[in-house]
């Protein structure tokens, strides 16, 4: 496709259904944050040991690394034409 015929999706913005989807996702995010805050405050006087914090941090790091690695593989295979 010639460059002059390429669609410019970034300049068109979101339509009505796009904004509706954004509103629904923000509502999900707000309810998840509300539930997490409610559950956290309901724990009372529970303490997390330093070993617990260590494993919590390791879990977050491993999750981010796996997600980034899989996303990198997705882009790599897409650029090499190995996607179906």
C-alpha cells in the first residue's frame, strides 16, 4: 500500500465504543483497587516477615521478566514473519 493511502489511526481518536470500553476498564480498575484496599484494611494486625517481603518482591520481578520476555518473543516472531 502506498504511503499516502496508509490509515492514520492515531489521528482519528476513539469512537463511542472505544470510550465505552475505556470507561468499563476504568470501572473494573476502580473496583479492584477498592476491593484490595478493603481486604488490606481487614487484615488487622497481620505482619509480613522480611522473608515474606523478599519472596513477594521476587514474585513480582519474575512475573515482570516472564511477561517482558514473552512480549519480546511476540515482537521478534512477528518481525521475522513466523506468525500464522
